[in-house]
C-alpha cells in the first residue's frame, strides 16, 4: 500500500519536529509553552503546522489509492507533500520575513490538498451516478 510509505515518512518527520521542540525546551529550561522564546515558538509552530495538514493529506492519499487511483498520482502527491513540508521546515525556521522555501512549502502543501481534493471529489461523483 503506497499510502503506508508516506505515512511512515510523515511519522519520521513528526518525530524529528517533536524532538526538536523537546530539545529546545530542555536546553532553554522551558517546561510548558514557549514563554516568549522566539526560537521555541517557531519550532512549536512548525510542528503544529505539520500536524494540522498531515492527517487530511494522508486521508486523501488513502482514498485515492483505495479507489484504484493511478499509483503514479499517489506517489506524486505523497512526494510533493513530504518535499513541501521539508521546504516549509527550512523556510519557517529562519528568523525574519517569510523565505522562498517557506512560501514554496506552503504552495506545495496547498497543491497537494487541492489536487487530492479534486481527485477524491471527482471519484466520489463518478461513482454516485
């Protein structure tokens, strides 16, 4: 099952992002929240942003794959999403104004959601009539 591959990659990325938050909190002796520390806040938002988008993308991948979607499309969307989230991580963790990497990461994330949504809706509509 192709979706399992991207779920695994997402799990590894979430562990990395989470351990980064834990490490920063330990180093800076912050038990809860970010207590005004910008570096911890960025790390927390990167992690939270990942958890906000990932479930829907994985559901879309699963639905597309399980309704006999083209495996190349599932791989394409899964790869785009993981690459986009890595770009977002790189760009979001640079202080200052939004970087090109962050913008491209969000564009890739939205593209994954929009294309996946269109495919899921079109499959549901075609099976309904």
